[in-house]
């Protein structure tokens, strides 16, 4: 079974140029994760190109089922590079099982 992890960020800055710069830096940092986390099967990071939309950055990733997944769901396993998201603003996330993927 595959675990799909989706996260959307709304950056706190109200300055459009600053938000675009922050989003680009976050995207570059997140895109480094597949090289260091072998369980990643699919990984996409998108930056919003429409300023009126609700969120600025979105991550969609699929992971191989992990033997330690129960601990991860309880907050016991957090990869240090997984904390690359913005420190302010809003964040929404979803984890779902993807049967047959």
C-alpha cells in the first residue's frame, strides 16, 4: 500500500514579490527530499501562479508503506528535512492510503 501525503501552505507575507521568493526557496528545499528519503515514490511541488488563490505552495507525495508508520503517525518519526516548510502562515495537510498504487 502507498501513503499519499498532501500539504498546502499559505505564506504570511502580504508582499507578492516576497511571497514569490519564499515559495521558490521552499520549493527548492522540498525538491531535495527525494534524494535523501528513499521511501518517496512520487514527489511534486507546485507554486501558485494565480495570486488570488488561497494557498501559495502545494506538495503531493507518495511513500512506500513504512514498517514504522504507526510511530510516524503518532509523531515519533519526523525526518529533519521534512521541516522545510514555512514557519508562519497557514498549513493544511492530508494523509491517505492509496490502494493498488
